[in-house]
């Protein structure tokens, strides 16, 4: 993690609780603080919430040991439980006749806990839930948005067996924390898929493979495994359209051996991901005027299509010289069937009935071409 981030040290005899999520789960099960009762004091409730928060912060160390998915899932379940208990104590503060300042202290503890939970949700690849936890923390307390507030980003435990463990926490301000989580969230790019004219039997045999295998245990590998699992589940249900999240890269969709389904596509790092439309149908593309020496180029899901007589249906990005074709759009979506064309300055939707060619008309530029200096 960032060495420039503020850090603090704390020593405690936590035993093996911080060594693995399995041990954390056992600690939370065996060492759970007892539930508050109406007879307890406000000070007791604050202490109980603080103990839950301490257990939650302590378990952050598990995330820096490259845990497997099952371990992360167990740690996330425990983190959700701890936050639920803190929320319960904060919500019931009125029962204990807590003063306004004590209620605010409970909300401050709850807000910090929700930020910790956002970290666990992110490692569990529950990115939308992580965003909700951050929003919840902001709504509970203004403290988390103050300049002096820092939340745990990483916890590295060191020590020898049989001796006290020393844990070093890397802390971030809320803007830093959101930016750091955002860098993880951005690795999951939503990819829309559409399958048309393909039988359920053929859909069930479609497989996705990356051009480059991510490093074992990496975030990209986990995102790839999750995305391929979601895609497989959707195809098994013969869903014609769905969206799954994948890390940036080059992928290939293939169906049964010697079949007609074989599509390579790119998931870009930052730009919008075009729909990956898979259809057996093809059409011929024509221009109604002479295109000149440098005709527009058509790219389907990141790859150039040069054979205009066998064009797959889908979303194409155009590369055309603005001097030659000043009215050419940036995107053209070719749709199988009949319909009224929809054209804006940057995007066109063209309907092409089966067995008929598609015709594009681009205005040719009349201005003299710009000459480069020298």
C-alpha cells in the first residue's frame, strides 16, 4: 500500500485471530460480545459498540494475506454481522436515554464501521454494495468527511509465534479511500451481450476465454472467474440479452466445435464497452457514392471488419477522415429487421432486413485537404 499514507501501530495479544479469516470467524463466533439489554448503561452500550468496531478493524489484516474466495466470503459475512450489531445499538440508543452527544458517538462508530464494511464488500466483489456502505457512512456522521478523519485501508500483522502481534494500519482520508476503492471498482467493466437466432442447445455450449490468463489470485482472475460464471449461468437459462462484468482485455466467445459461433472482442480500459452481439446472420454493406481513396473503416468490438460483403450485425465504431466525410457518425448500429433509421450527429441506427444490403450515404468534404507544415 501507499507508504505516504498516515499509519499507526497497535499491539495486542490477538493470538492467531489476525492470521487468517477462518480464525477471525472463530474469534467472532466464540468471542462475540453479549447483546445489550435495557438495563445496561449508556457507557456499556458505547463500550459494546466499540468492541464490535475493534473486532471489525482487526479483521482487516485478513485482506492483505491474499485470501481465497471462500475465506473472503466468510470474512465478509462476519463483517456484515458486526456492522449490523453496531447499527442495532445505535438505533436503540433512545431506549437507554442516551444524551445527544452519546448518540452522535454511536453514529460515529457506526459510520466508521460502514467504511470498514465497504472495504470488505469490495474485496468480495460486491461493488454496488460497497458504494452503498460509503453513502450510508456519510449519512450517519459528518466526522468521516472531516480533514482529520482516517479509515483503515490495510493492516499488516507482524510478530513471532507465542509473542504479541504487532499490527500496522495504513490509513486514508475519505476522498483517498473512495479513490482507492474506485480504482478496484473500475477493473470490472460491464459488458452487454446479445445472442440472436441461436438455439438453447448451442447457447449452452458457448464458452468464454481470455487471450491472456490473469496471474493466479489476482483481482483480474477473480473478476474473470465471476464474470464467466455469470455468463455461463445466463447462457444455461437461454437468456438472449444480459450484462456481466469483466476486467479489461481481449476475449473470445466460441460455441460447439465446427459451429458458427466464434467472436473475438475487446473490453477497453476506460471507454464505453459496446454490446457484443452474436448472430449467425450477415449482410452486405454498400456506399451510395464514391468513397474515395480512403474509405471509412469499420471496427466491431475493437477489431476491424474489412470484408463488407459479410458484415455481422452489431455496433460498429467508424474511423473516417473528417475532411473527406464531415457528416460521418462515430458509431453505427446495424439491426436485423425493418425500422425507421435513427440518426444523430455522432450515432446512427440502421435497420437491415434479412437478405438485403445496407446502404450508407456520407457527404463528401469539399474543402481542400489540410497540408502538414514542412
